[in-house]
């Protein structure tokens, strides 16, 4: 254990205001991570929005316990981020203000919004631009470090793609089922577009990109306004009677591998890609070549997440970490 860590713990365990002699503690150290510390004020600042939601949504008798668990979760995340920052410093990996500015400009362009609208949305989310820039910097730093430490070590083979294709595109447990990818673009409170016309044009552009060979999963993660976007648009397998009428009308004439026309739904404009279908005992799959890149991206993301979690675990094991919360 490092002497500097002991020094930090015993000489700075509590941080007082100018009137500290009155006994009113305004901050304290809640974790020591190698030669750095994390304070309670940092945990409270990071969890401000979450704490407000807990206060608003949790039953009164559960608020204290929910806040306690939330603080532990937030502290764990801050420790991981500090370990990542320390590792980045060791490798001379940095993120400059211009990179953060460029990332925000890209976000504004993608969402067709102004700086004022952007700040208003942040306020509605219970945060501000300063906090957002800090989180964005951490994300960019993490991405850079992952590229150095992990990405180059991940290889997805054709055999893995073929194996996933056979298992996931033909193994349907329903008597009749349709495996679908979904993309959606909404407006006003239902999406990032400002009007119905803008959302429609945006959907047309994204569908054209899919038809021209772009990866559906990646586009959905980046641009879809639907919850399924987080999963690359993959909404799984549905029996016919589980599909909304508008969904069935959109896909009923599709062959696996084909993309539907754009339709207007209660959630905005949507289109679908049919990956496979099963009618009775007959399974029809999208041709491997039409979905291989989507499978590769999905397997890559799974492997990246697994290796990243293991990498962070190793960082912790080879570091001095003491939680004091």
C-alpha cells in the first residue's frame, strides 16, 4: 500500500469549510484510487438527476435505501472512470476541448438542433452543459483507450458469423414467426426531428442508406428514435398475431433480407427489415451475405463489452482501491 494513500486518508479524510471548527462537515472522501480520491460532493453531483427521480418516483419508505444503493452504484462508476483516466494518463492519451466541441457540433447536426435547444434539453434532463461536456470527454477518452487496449485484439471470423447465422436466424420456437429489425424517426416529444416532414425526410435518407448496403444495426443505434435503437433495431421474433396491423401490412410481402416501405405509425415513421420467417416447419432465412455485416457488428459489440468488463476488472485488481462510503 502506498504511503501517499495513507497520507491522503489520514490527513484529508474530512474536508471542511472555513467554519469547519463548528463541526459542520460539508464534504468527505468516499474512495481512494491509487494516488487520487473521490469525494462525496462528486458522487452527489454525478447522481443529482438520479436522486431527484428517486425522490419523485420511489415510495417514501424506500427513498433512503434507494438513495444509498444509487450512491454505491455511482461511486463504483466513478472509480472505474478514474482508473480509466489514470491509465490514459500513463499512455499519454488525452482529449482536448476542440475534440469535445467537434463532438457536440456533430450531435447538434445529427439531431438538427440549435445550441439553445440543446441546452434546454439538458436542463429538462436535470443536467447542464458543463456536466455534459465532462461526461462527453470521459466517453471520448474511454473510446480512445479502448482502441489502444482492446479493439485491435478483437477478430470476428467468418466461422463465427456462419455459426451465429445458423443458430439465430433459423432457430424459431414459434409455429409461425418473423424476425425483424426496426427503425423509427419521430418528431416533437416522440423524437429528435422538429416536424413530421423533417422526420419523414430523415427516415427516407436512412432507409436509402440501408438499401445501399449500410449496416442496419449501426444506423439504428445512432439514429433511431425508438427504444429498439439501443439493440441495433433488433426487436426479435414475433408470431403474426403478435404484430400490430401496421407492422404486418409493412412486412407481409417481404422475403427475408428485404426492407419494407416507410409507414406512418403512432410513434412516427418506421421501416423494417425481415431477417427470417417461419411458417409451419419451413424456415426461410435472409441470405447470409445480406446480413453478414450486421452479424459481424453484433458479435463485435458483444466481444468488446466482454473484454472491456474484464479489462476494467484487471485494472481494479492491479490498483489500490478503497471505498469509504
